[in-house]
C-alpha cells in the first residue's frame, strides 16, 4: 500500500513580549524517543528583523530546521526501488535475443 510522504512546513506567528519587541515564533512537530509527535516552538527574530511572514520563513534558522525535519522522512520512490523495477522488467518483459550471426 502506498503511504503518502509527510512534509512539514511549520507555522509562524508573532508573539508580544512583556519586555522587549514583538517576535516571530516558528512552531513545528518533532518525533520524541518513543516516536510520538511532540510540539516544538522556537523564536526566530524580532518583527523589526523580519517585517513579513515570508521574510521570517526565509530566515536561515527556519530553513535549517525544515531541512533537518524533512530529511528524516523517507522518500516515496528511492533509487533502490527503481532499480528493482528495472530488474523485474528485464527478467519478465524483455524478449530473449538469439544469436544473429
């Protein structure tokens, strides 16, 4: 059965601080030691540093987190799977060739 590969994008929202400036908070899920999803949040930067959500999403910190999270996900079709398809095709579907001499 085919299982859809999950890809995380996370979410961003602004948070007001009691002391200091408004900041961007990036929220995402990460598997814990038991394999259960656990919610995480990290402060990306101030509203002055990243004026829009798209600017905050392009920050190196957010990109690094997303790369790490999504690299752990298995790909839908890997190189090994494709090699198996080719091998089976060669065995079952390719015609036998005789000596043409």
